[in-house]
């Protein structure tokens, strides 16, 4: 990125100005510094990187903020939100894989694309493995609705397996 700067003037709401003043970035003290840091952060978030490690770190940071807020609120209310926590733990890997796939997609051949699709499906399957046991043990669910949902899921899985066997 170029170190040359240009003057930029904009009118923003009082709420936006207050928001910028509350932002904290290392080395950013003035509103101009904070605006530059905010733009740099936004640029990083919108960039596609072919590096899984970079994408994973980005997703962990983004979802980590949500998880912290949830954990704090859970502690305040003395409640557990196990399904949401499990999703927040599993999503960084899944999203980083998708983000990496998107960045690499133009250079991928058919085999690489299929391998990545399989990886995504395995991660979604793992997420289902984490959440399904919770659906079975949640006391708040109406038991009849839960049984119907599980029966529909089992039927869908069975039909999918039969369709795959029929293709082979």
C-alpha cells in the first residue's frame, strides 16, 4: 500500500463520529488515524486470500468477537447456549475453507474443486455431528416436533443413500 496520502473530506452523522472516536486501533489516536485503520481493516475483510491460515485467523477474529459477547451474556444470565457456541467454534474452519476456495477457484482444476467440495461437505457433516446430539437432549423442544424432525432427517438421509447407491 502506498504511504502517500490525499486529503479527504466527508460529512458524517454525530453517531458515526462518536463511533469513530470509540474505536481502538494500535497506533491510531486521531480520527484520521482511526479512519485509515478502519479502511485497512475493511479492505482486509473484503480481500480473498488463497492462504487458508490467513483466512482462518480472520474468521476466528471475527467470530471470536461474537463468541465473547455471547459468553459474557451467558455468564450474566447464568445460562448456557451450547448449540450457538458449538456453531461459533466450527464456523471459522468452514468459512476459511470456503474463502480459500473462492480465492483459488480461478486456478483450480476439476479434481481440486471436487476435493475442496468434499472438504466442505466433511466440515458441514462434522457440524451436524456436533449439533444433532444437542437436538436430542434439549429439554425445551416439544418432543413430538423433535421426533418428527428427526424422522424427516432420517428419511432424507436414507433417500440420499439410496440415490447414491442407484448411481453406482
